C-alpha cells in the first residue's frame, strides 16, 4: 500500500473515530433528558427531587405522582435507552460486524445511563438509570430483556417494591447473559456483571429500608390488596 493509500485509510479511521465520539456524546444527551423532572414541573409545579426518595426516576414518580405518571416516565426512560443504543446504525461499519457492534452498543447505552444519572439538563441530579438501562438491554438483546421484564413484573406483583424488583431483575440479567444465553463477547459479559453490581450499589438506601421494613410500596395492584384485606376480614369475622 502506498503513502496515498495509508493516508486514505487513516482518514477513514479518523472519521469513524470522530463519529463514534459524537454518537456517544449524543447518547449521553439523550439519556440526560430528565423526564421525571420535566413532568413534575410542567404538570404539578413541583420538583420531583424534593419529594419522596429525592430521585428523578420512575420509582419515585410512581411513589409521588401515582401509577399513571410513573408508567409514563418509565416508558420514556426506556425509550431513551433504546434510541441511544441504536445510534450505531449511523456508522455503516457496525452493521456487518456483530462483535464490534455489540461492544459499541454497550458504549452508547452506558453513555445514556450516565446521562440519566447525571443529566446535563437538570443540574446533574437524575435517577438511578434502571429504566434507561433496560432500554439499552432491549436494544442489544431483546430476548434477555423480556426475561428480565418477567422477573421484574413477578417480583413487583408479589411485593409491590420497585426497588427489589429492579435489583432482582438486574441480577437475573447477569445470570441470563453468563449462563443461559452464554454471550461470547467479553465486554458484554463484563457489562452484565457490572449492571448487577451497579444496580445493587445505587439501591443501597432501598436495601436498608427493605431490611428495616420501611421501604414504600408503589400504588399499584391496590384492588388486589383490598380483596385480600376483605377476605382476611371475613375470615376473622367467621
């Protein structure tokens, strides 16, 4: 290869590198969209971070604003993760190399999660990033994401603790990737372990409250609980 060919190759690599950096920055900005903060300020005239747990995430929105707005915030935060992680399609190279594509998607997704936790649009005070993290997993490996959702919903149905549901779903994700799906990419396997550790570490206060029995339950499945209470009440009367 001549000098011209080498220079051309270097220019192509530089262009790819610049695109990658810009896309990771864009992924961070997408993740930084403070859904819970904007919803609470626009529709309720409050800052969600001044109530409940003080986090700008779906869990605290469920707790403070109710299930409808909590579901909305969770959905948007998931979509943020999906969109940010899917930005790889703007670099044609990654459409043909699965291993490199997965590694780059992990980088994009993590940038979005960091954006959610430290949002530039909201004084770097955001949520815990679980919903955005799930959106990232949904974009990378949909089947693993569906399995995590099943774990999350089952635990949520049984306990009504979003924090506990998130923790167990993240641990289940690591198990799925390492043992069930047996992912080959070293970075992806490391990422799965890091996810479980990150979620556990960011939920330390929740874990403490769970152990103390003071963790708040989200206001869903209320009709189920009322039916149970009525059944227990009727048995007690009998």
